[in-house]
C-alpha cells in the first residue's frame, strides 16, 4: 500500500512538473517574441528612410496577426469604441439616418422613423453637400458618418441638394441618442397569425420580442411567424432569453466549451415561459447567424416549432471582449456553442486552411448525427438545416443592374416629389402607366449588362477561332448574338413583375420607412407564404414535428 501511494506521489509530481515546465516554456516563448516585436517596431520607426505612422503600422500589424485566426477576433482601438458600443447596444448619438456614397457625395438612403433626420424632413435621395460649413465632396460614407455622429443635444448643420428644388436647403438638427430597434416590425398577418421580425440581438432584443408577443396576443394571435432572416446575431444571453419564452423553465438552451474552463457553461432557461403551446414557425436564411442559429437550433431541438427557409450561415463560435491599454478592446473567440441536442453548427474550420489561406469546411466524414427531443435527425458542422426548405429566389440580371446603378432608388426619389401621399403600404401597387413612366425615366441612362448566354457565345467564338472553325460558324454565331441583343431590349417587360416589386418596395419606404418595406414585401414573400401555409394546416405542422415529412425525419 505504501509503495502504491509512493507511486501515485511520483506520478503527481511528474505531472505537475510537466505542467509547470509547459507553462514556463509557453511564457518564455510569449515574452521572447514580445521583446523581438518591440525592438523591431522601435528600430523600424527610428531608422526607416521615410516618415512612418506608428499607430497605423501597429494597427495593420495587429489586424494581420488576428486575420490568421478567424474573422471574428478583432482589435478595437479607442477611436472605434463608439461603433463597437452600437453593435452591442444598438445606440449612438446622431441624426438617425442610413447613408451611402453616390459619386462624389453622400446621399441619404433612409431616415429612421421618429429620428431628428425624419423630424427635420430630411428625405431619402437628399444629397449632403456640407456638414457644419465644411464641404464633404470626395469623403466616403465612413468619414461622413463620424462627422454626423456626436453627443446627444449637440447641433449639426447640413446643406443638402434635393431633386425638384432649385436652391440648396439648410437643415439644423439637434443630435439625439438613436436607438435602432431589434424588432423593426411586428403585426398581424391574416386571421390569427402574428408576425415578429427580429434583426439583431443587442441588449434590448428579448424585451422587444416579449413586448411584441404580448401585444399580438392581445390582438388575437394564436399562431406566430418569427422571422430571423438576415439576422447576423449578437448577445448570447438575449438568444437564451428569447428561447426561454417558448420552452420550460430550467431547460438547457445552449452550452459553450472553450480552452479555458471558465467558458464551459450551460445556459438554462431561468424564467417562466410566455407560451409553451402556441404553434411557431421560425424563418431563417443563409445570413441568419450566431445568436439566430442558437434560437432556431434550440426551437428545432426541442421540437417546439417548425424551422423553414434556407440553411443558416453556420457560425458556432462565441466571442468575448477583453480590455486593453488606452481604452482599446480585443474581441476574441473564446468558445464554441452547442445546441440542446449536442450539435455545434460551425461550418468553417479556421484551424485548418487551404493553399490560398482560406478556412476549410468541416469534412462530410466528420459530420455527426444528433436527435431532437422527439427523435428527429439533425446534424452538426454545417449550420441549421430547416425542417422545410423554400426555393432560393434569384432576381434577373437586369433587376440587379437597375438596383446597383441606383435607377430603382432614383425613380423612387422622383416619384416621391410628384406624389405627396400613397395608399396603404401593404396594398400599394404600381400601375401600368407608372411602370411605363419608369421605362421612360431610364431613357439615356446606362443599365447595360452582359448575359451568361452572351458570355458563353464569346467563349464559343474564341474556341472556334482557336480551332480554325470560326469561318464555318461565324454567320450563325453573329445571328444568334444579334437575336439575343434584340431580346434584351425587351427585358424590362420580360421581368416587369419583379422590377415592379422592387420599385414598389423602394417607393413605399419613402412614406412608411422600414416598417413599410416589411409590410409591402408580404405579398411577394415566398417564405412567409409557406410559413402561413404550415401554420394554417395543423396536420402538416404536426407531421413535420413528428418527423413524418420534411428534412428532419426520424430513422
């Protein structure tokens, strides 16, 4: 017995010695490289032939180092702390408007409803010429955004140009604390189906969802569509709180595991739920990420609702911020998260990169099967696969060109000048005469594009020339190319329905802002139509959750 204890003691000492040496070696390696970097940085700034910008050099060095890890581990200098605060709180001091660059100036894309910009009658399409007496020609949207932001209650003066106005307009605004809502819209669709759109997970997300849910219940909601499309995520605790609304108190919502033991946690539903019975459909797409995937994955794992749409982004990583010197911050990946069934939906493996330095996808051979509470099969390693897939809608090339060249946006500006009011946002439709006005509006404007067919013909022509067949087929190729170009002239009418849809949505935003955009989209939204169909068909809804139909079937 004594010899056995002695043996254990020797093993214990050996293990602790190994850990100590390992720690010392690691600490020495860090110290050595920090010393090398500090001396290199000093010598570079002292002796380099031209003047250097130490701060800029350091930021580039840090960014390059972090870029070798994953795209979510970032250095945040003191100058960018306000932008970071906006990401976590949704709040900033400013005028409350979305802007973008157009040619040499900055144009207002959309003022937030109720913001200083909207109250001062600043409109989408207005071009900012000066801010506080300084001409902003040539400045990018990031530069102008910093100028427009500032302490609440401070004044800012804009000089703008507006279509239809001969003279420039001066606008004096008082900046306010702007809060961008996580729930930009909620309302009743048809009959007893409610709808909540969630676009972020800042620190008020769960409260906003709760308020919307309670209000909809008071209006007769008996079924819910919860829209998480294009929601890139945010705070993990807000995701946990939102799942908690629909699952029993004490349920394991998500777990995290990291290199440091303090990140190995199980996050539970700590409160009483809002509703354990209401039929629920969660809508996701390829831009639904992180916290959105926690919510969708947990709802799916508990068989609490049906998930429809497209496969989600596949971000199963958790970030935390660490304070640095001089009020800077480091946002770094500290753990991976796992849904209640045990799956991690992280799609890319940043520890293994290909020859081009890009992260590789999780190999199919490593994909593992898990089961929901009711026994439906779900998988890790590639985002959240919906229970029901919807068609991934793609717009035509001409529609994309009209959007990218701002012709849709500019016509909406033109339309707003000629029409003081329009009808209900959800029911607004462009007449045939108004669509023809848009076609005339395009006269003389560039919206040229090359179709895939034209590119293929060019490839065929090049190959034929190389193989000495061009003389034999040149006439036919030219005739075909001519016919395609002639047909392209009719593309405005060939794709009239989708172009009208884009025009209507942009025009509605000029009167009803983001709420109007969302309401107007319901008529054409394939995902919302499918969600409504499933909720209104009790048999189909039940069959999906039992694994009898859909992607998540039982074995």
